C-alpha cells in the first residue's frame, strides 16, 4: 500500500445543481492506495493515525486532481495540429486525410503512436476515447503503445467506403473482418477496449453502417464512436446522402449504433429531435471547443444538451483541436458559454473540472472506476506543480480559495505544470518525464 498526503480537488457529485457545482476540495487529505485502488480517504491526521508506521508520499507542494479524460482525440493527427484558417471539409481534404494516409506505412504509424501516447501522458490524460486509424496495423501500434503506459484507451479501426481518398476506403466486408480481428486482440486486454468507428456517415454508406452494427453484435460490450452535426456544409451533405433519414443522428440510430456505449463528437448544430434521440439512447456527446473554434464550426449549445438530458464531456479533437490539454479545452468551453450570453451555461471552475474528469468517465462507462478520487476508484491522478515564478505558480500561491486556485489552473495550466501522473496506482510520469510500465497492464 501507499499513503499519499495532498491538496486534492475533485468532483464526485452532480455538477449541475442550481446551488453549486459539486467541487470537493481537501487541503490536507490522506489517501491510501492499495493494488492501484483508493482504499481510504480522509483528513490526513485521521488516515495517518490508522497507519502510523507507513512511509508518506507528501505531494503538498502541488495540487492533486483526478487523471484527465479526453473523450474525442485523433491519434493519426498529432502532426497536423495548428493548421488554421479552414472549415471542416477543406481541412480534412488538405490537412488531415493526406496525413492519415501516411499511417499505411508501419514504421510511420509506430512513430506517430509513440508521439501520440507521449502527448496524452504529458497532458495528464489517463483515459481517452481515441479515433484510430484507417489501417489495422496502425491501430495495433496505438494499442501496443497505450499498453506500455497502461493508459485506459478505447479505440478502433476507422472505416469509410465513400467520399474520402481511395487509399482510405475499404469494403464493408473487409471492415467487418478487420474490426473483429482487432477486437479479438485488444478488447478487454489490459485496459484496452474496442470502439466501432465509422469516420462519419458522410463517408459511410448504408452497407458500411450495417457492417458496423454487425461488429457491435459480434463483439460483446464494444463501444461506438463517430462525428455528428459539426459543420453546416457537412450536415447538408449528410441530409442529401440520407434522404430517408429524419436527421444526422438518425443516420446512425437507424442502424442500431446508438446506446449507452456510444459517444458522438461535436453536435454543434442539433435539432431538438436529435437531442431527444441521444437522451433516449443514453448516448453521450464529446464537446470539442477548441476544434469548433479553430474550424469555425460554431458555438456549442450546452444548455440545450443539458435541458434534454444528454450527457456531455470534453474532447480535445486533436488535430483540429489545438492541443492535448484538457485544461485548455475547459477554458475554451468556458469562453464559448460566456459568448453565448443568456443561451450559455455558467461554467464555474468546479464544472470545468467535472467536464474534464468525471463527466468523461461517466460518458465512457467508467464512472465506477475513475474520474474522481473517492474510495473505491482506481488511483488515476495528476499532480500539478508549476515551475517557480510562472504565472500559475504565483497565482496558486496567492489563491484565497480552492475555487480560485482551480480557476487559475484552467486559465494557466499546461503540460509544463503536469509533474506526476498515475494510472491504476502506477506512476507513468514523474517530474514531467514519462516512463512506461515495466510490465504492461
Ligand atoms: O473534427 C473532425 N475531425 C476529423 O478528422 C473528422 N472526420 C470527419 N469529421 C471530422 N471532424
Ligand atoms: Zn474528430
């Protein structure tokens, strides 16, 4: 067992009551971690009293938060972050899709997988729903690299059978066979899970979406992810391609793809009927604010999602999104809700932390395992320790309350401040330097 002493911020409770945001702050908390799981939590003096002889790891020079959860991030796009000035379909054509074709080469894919996983760890992201590659070998490379660090990654083969460049296309039969083979290798192996992943219904016809349903039927408890309602030109094209569908969400729903094990990214331009459908299916939405701004996709209607009872979490959407930091995504979400005026939702620091941790865990069906630092959860955590003299260091030293400190963290924290990272009790980054597990989880 290990006994930690720390200042802890987390959000185990409902983040949306009228009179609060669920932030739990402990100034001097004792956490006992046994076999990767938090077995005791309380005021340090109390926990210490029951373990008088135990060595203490004192983290009070930093701030301990739950590991961050990214519910939408593209592995093959780590090298194209920062291509600004284009709307979605032009950006896909000119930036994302040419790069994604390079992952056909195994050596290239292995390098990108290493860069991608290293970037997640550096950002303090311990759980992610990852948009994979169009190439099975590249998806293997991702799962292999994630296992080296023990990251909780849900991912899969990206499939398309129309519209995209020919090297990214596959037949529905081949897509099914490749997906099932990958799922047999990875679904439930260590912390990996498989996600059925048509790129978007714009690039997947009826037969391909049917084959996705076939994979879900063949792989018990597999996940589903795709894109929806990101950009008006995309939405119009999907409506043209699916004349019999009521709306974009229906293009997935009529193939039985939506459930509590599904996450759709963006949903910037939903109809009320689509929100009602998502709520009825229990399907979550990954809100990707920096991507929505970078591509000019629009201002996310969070209030309408919450009013309809749709679960929302945060995604970085790298590489349209502008980096891996979930703090930056939280800040961007806050900006956007502010810009919406009366239509926006007041995102307090506690709600931002909830969106970046617990909401992601819930969206990914991992709410009993990760997302906060309660007894019974896995010890997935980040310790922030900003370098001395930086604005964040100064701000945190002068913060008058935990809320104020958390606001400064969302305003200012970046990779340089993420000092230590643990997954399931294993420390995978120390002093900002990542280190793989000796034995993959
Ligand atoms: O932001 C996005 N990034 C992508 O790679 C993509 N593919 C389809 N739709 C998409 N949206
Ligand atoms: Zn995306």
